[in-house]
């Protein structure tokens, strides 16, 4: 059935306008506006003063967000409060997504998508003046927010997968690029006989050590500075969570080879990543994630199980199974081949 042209036009304008909504939501979250709001209405002028924002500009942005059920704005009293959805953008909410919206990411580079289409290269260097990882490394404040965003997303995507894995009763699990250790902590809680080694860049390790200590795991978890491309510490199980889709195929082989370098035959590799259908299709969320990878990181992409099988094989691992997790995540299990 053919839809009326006016409906098609309205639908296109919804898409057109949604980009501005996204940018406004990221902007107010970066300024900490949700943290100044709650269920009780507050004057816009008071909120603007608290976050050092222009009153008129903030009022206009909040009026837009009110139309998307993120805040409730009363023009008569000039007061604003958060909706239930908006409360998720407070940093103190137990299911907070504040860092996900506040972090450096797609909102900062998507305006250079045309460059990516013309060249097939990441948009981040054009938009930021350097590659994404170098940009973060030079800005500790941005790095800290990015680390929190990864922890938020791990809570939604990776942590639900922990119970899908048959962890050994004892041994050492090495989490490569483990950030603040949320995933490794969940693994150690699930398998009390395991010990852990968390490996990440030096600039994030202070937060990693603090988080490990806060969870009461300092006696079972060592935190080490390291690079994904250097040989990994010896372990029985290696974990890579939402790391491989950030890199091109050759870099993925190098990362997997580094994990395999000192791994004994029979050691396991557990990868948490989404897996695309083999027929070339993708859900809307998968297609979005694939474009986000394309824009942010050179050669990065979401992959099919067969593509992962090929990369694992090149690095000395044999894929044994893939298990679907929550939408947007799979568990990819592999074993170290002899020799």
C-alpha cells in the first residue's frame, strides 16, 4: 500500500530533526544539566547558572527535549524537571547512561560522513585532527568519560553474557582492554576459584585499581599496564570485550596473535562482540553500530561469525561456538590450537 506523500515527507522530517535532538541531548548531558534536575521542577535560570550556560539558549534546548519526553518544561513558570527517561541521564542513577551521551563519539564526527563515503576512511581524523585514540590519550578528562561510557555499555551488553559462559572452576582469566574492570569483576564473582589479570593503557589504571579495590577483589585481581598488540600475560582464559570491532582485520589478527603468543595449547578465548547475519542483512541497531565503527576508527567494522572464524584461525585460535546474548551481543568462544 502506497503511503500518502505528506506522511512520507513528515517521516523524512522526523529523521532530519532527530539529528539535532541527538546533539542537544549530548550537549546538555556534557554540561551536567540532568544532574541539576530531578522530579521537582526548578527554574531554568537556576539550572543555567549552575552549569554556566546561557539562560535563553538552555531554555530553547530544553523546550525541544520536552517534545521528546526527556524533560517536562512549563513555559508559564519557566520551570523544568526530568521525566523517567531523562532520569537515566543523571550520573547517580543506578542504570545511568550519562557517560554514553556525554562521551566523545559519533556526535563529534558524524558531520564528516561524506568524507568517509568518498574515501572509505574513518571520519575521526578529519573531524578531530588526529585519530580517535590519540585524541583521547591527549585529553585525560575525555578519556575518563569514555571509560565510564564503556562501563555503562558493558553493563547492558557484556555483563548479561557472563552467565552464558562455562567458566573454569580455577585458573587465571586475563581481561585485555578491561577498562575499569566491571566485566572481570562479574566473572570473578561468578567463578570464585578464578584469579584475574586486567590489562589496559597506563592512563586508565588508577581508575581500574580503585574500582577493583572498591569491589573487594584486590587480592584476586592484578592490574597491569599493557598494550593490545603486546604479548598478553599467561592465562587459562583470555577475554576481549567489545574490542575487536574497533580495529581493521590486520590489527585484529595482531591482537589475537598477541593473546595467543604465550597462551598454552587448549587455553580459551572468550570474545564479547555482536555477530552479523551471514546473509548480509543487519538489524537497525547492528547497522547503526557498523556505521559508528566506520566513522570512529580506521577500518573498524562489525563482522559475521565466518569473518571472526577466519581472523581467529590466522592467529592460532579455533572458533568452537557462538552464543547469542542480549540484542547487540554474542559470545564467541575459541580455543588455542597446538603449535
